[in-house]
């Protein structure tokens, strides 16, 4: 793996080994759709997702560059919304119509020790 300084390393700053990164699997062998996690029967907890994103506990090879569509297996993806033509495209997953009932808003902060806190922690 090459780190941000351009040097090779066997492990990134979050402890993700090169061996793990090399085992990235793609949905239907599509390199634009690396799978973050297979087989979820329940969603990930919001606190867990915040930790993954804020602490950057995901390697670039695990980030999808387009919206996954017509997914027929329990699969989780992390999508880079900057790679989409329009940020609203994330809602176009070809999985049928659904009723939007609003969304909850959560705020998270990282303290000086690198711990993620929910709410208005200062």
C-alpha cells in the first residue's frame, strides 16, 4: 500500500493491513462497486457509520464510485458522492418506489484523542 507520503507500508494508520485491502471484492466483478460488507441482516448503527467515515476507517479501494443498482444480496457499500454527476443520484438505486418519511439529523465530533462522540460534545 502507498500512504499519503508516497511510501510503501504494510499497514495504514487505522491498522488495516495490505493483505486485507488486497482481498477487496467487487459486486458482480464491477470495479466501480467494491463491497464494504456482505450479509448484513440489520443496518449498521449510526454511531458505527460515523466512526467509519469520520475516523476514515475505510481504505480507498473499498469506496464505490457509482451508485449500486439492483442489488439482490444483503450488501453494504460506501459511495463517494463527489464521483456522482448529481448528489441526488444516490437515491436512484432502481430498487422500486419508497415513501420518504423524513430523516433524523445527527451530529458527531472527534475529540483530541480521536474518539468519536455524538451530540453536542465539546
